[in-house]
């Protein structure tokens, strides 16, 4: 018998509680109460779409009506919950591996009466399977552990009253500028331009998954880099229906073929084999390994700056192949635990610019925690906030340090044989290198954080090419901004 659908409060990094509201929207203010992150085995009574149609990147939020251990019933948003069990009545199917609800696509289901509420302390007819907690490590990611949560009776938890945040007075801004913002170029020290897109990374840490045996090392292999399990499709485009096959995070699957779609951002799609079944997955959800030359996948690119302990959040989205359904974004966002080490490229490089966020404090390191909206001009125009980048490091890679495939690509785009690239590693918790420092191959340069125009821990990775082998200022090479796929494997 399949266990009923239950939820675990996974929340977001740096916030110990999650708000519970009277209805399926943030417009239900003030919240009823706050529930601690880690609260598990919460019966799902109902799921509704956000009443205001609030969405992120075109995906409308879903709200879960839950029964809490304190006896109250309220609503919590899907990106703050991990769910598992039989979600078929709510349009999710059977969820074997606990997954963040915000990562799941909910099928249409007609309105159905809410599930009856059992009195607190009464043992439900069907046992509730506990969902493993994904603890948030303050410095380095820790292995997820299974919460030891009894299924009967439900124990009370401490409910924390909602305290309105202290009012924050933004620094005066001479003119109102709509993002994206171009920072004026000075002749002395050009400041980095403001981020062109709000940053709203997926916050929760990934749940544990069963390991997948690694294929032979030289076999072309796709490695899943989503936060949780990854959905698949029957063909190489989002126009094809989803399959029932879910691929595990960090799972390794043989690549059968690679095709590029003809619409939108023209992503490549990987056909992979899973237990003898062929399915398709989009390239931004995977990295790859092995001899992939025959598939047109460069084998010499830099690996991701955080090795294996990261998950994919958001990619490059700029003209001319911009997806109008998504926000404009000039780099990659990669989620990780606060303090996760960040490394430079495998051939070394030179630190040409660093910044420590002057207005970031331990209790208010970013726009969200300081009372600003993401993308607020008071943040992205303020050098005290690092023009939105917070604490960052810019590393310069000369043509001799770049992969051969990257040099070939730059030459084809008119940058010449002496082209170089600058890479910004932004929103850091801490930098550990200095301006002018020559880096050894793969040297650590900082730690993943949540500073500046940010609301959850992640790395913003941004690449810009230059015809000059010498660094001439970040703002001066704005025209060379390009998808990080020119230099990095995802």
C-alpha cells in the first residue's frame, strides 16, 4: 500500500523557520505563525495554485494546506517543502524519492474536496513515512540524515510569533533606473555592471538518493546536476511529453545521442539510457564525462568551480536566443551550501579584481534580509553592495590558460588569437585571494555565500571575453559577455 502524501519543512538556507498563512498566497498577511525548518510528517490536505498567479521563471507557485503538530492547519508554498508518498490525488503521482515540491510539475487535477482532518493525537489509518531532513550546513555540506520522527502521536512544536522586520531606509538614489543597469565607465577603476536579472535560486538542500553505478570511465556519460531527481521527456524538446522515468541527482547515465533543439534558447538535449530505457534530458540539467568528442561536446572545458557539491539553478538567458518566458540573466547560478569551496581553473589564472561587500553583515548579508526587493536600484547601483554582486573575485585567464576549444570558439567570433577571458565568481561568503595574486592550478579562491543582490546561498558565475590579453576593466568588456558554456562544463 502506498503511503499518503506528507511534507517536510525544508525551508531555505539561513532562515530557521517558514511562514504559515491562512490561504494560498503571500497576500494573507500577517502569517498565522512560523514553523521550524525540519518539522516532518505533515499530512497534506489540499494543494492549490497561487491565488495571485505569482510565479518564478514562468512556473506558478503551488500552495500546500498542511496539518501541523500544534493542531493548526495552514498553507505553505511549494518551494519551501519536500514531499513524498502518493501525490496522485494532487497531480504529482507517486513520489518514491522525497523531492522539493517546487521542483515537481503538477498535472492538472479538478477541484476535489480537501482531505478530512484527523484530530491531533489520533493515529491515521495509513502510516506516514518519514521524509529525510536535509540539514543546512553553515560551512561545508553535510551528509543528509534521516529524522527520527515518530508517527504517533504527533508531538507539539514551538511556534514562533511573526515579528515584522525592522524598517530599512535605502540609500538615496539620484535617479530611478530600471534593471538592467549599465554602470558608467570611469577612467580609473570601472565598477562592475549591475546584474541584469533578479537572483532567486532554489534554496533547499538536495535529499539523499540511491547511488547509481558508474559506467566505464571512457564511456560518454551524463551526470545529473539538479537539486533533486530530474524529470525526463520522450524527445529532445519541452514539446515532448514527460516520461515516468526520474533520474537521480549525481546519477551517471550512458549518453546515446545529442541533439540541439530548434526553438527557444536552442539547448542541446541528451538521450541517455536508464535500466535499458531511453529518455531525453536537457543539457542545463547535466554535466558530462568520458569520450564525448563524437557528440560535439568539448572534453577539455573547465569543470564546475565547486566540484561535485552543487546543483543547477539557472542558466544564461540573453539575446539573440533569449527565452522571453524567463528573466534576462548574464551568467549561471549554481546552488550549494554556505562555505562550499570555490576553485579557479585547472591551468591557473590571475586575480584582477576583488571586492568585499561593505554593507553585508552576518545577520543581513543581502538585499532580501535587509528589506529590499531583489533587483532594487538601491542595491544594484550601490558600490557598498558591490553593485549587487556582493563579495566577489574576478579571475583573468589568458589564451595560454584557456582550453583549446574555447580559443577556437573565441577566434570564430572575432576575438582573435590573443583573446582572454575574465570570470566573475559572485555572492561569496568570503574571498581568500587578493588583487594581483597569481593562482596555481585549481587553487581555492573563496567560499560560496549569499551576499549582495541575493536571497539564498549560490554562486553567480559570469564570463566575459576580450580581444586584449590584458585586463582593461570589467565594465569595458561588457560586450564580450557570453554563456559560461564557452568555458565550463555544467
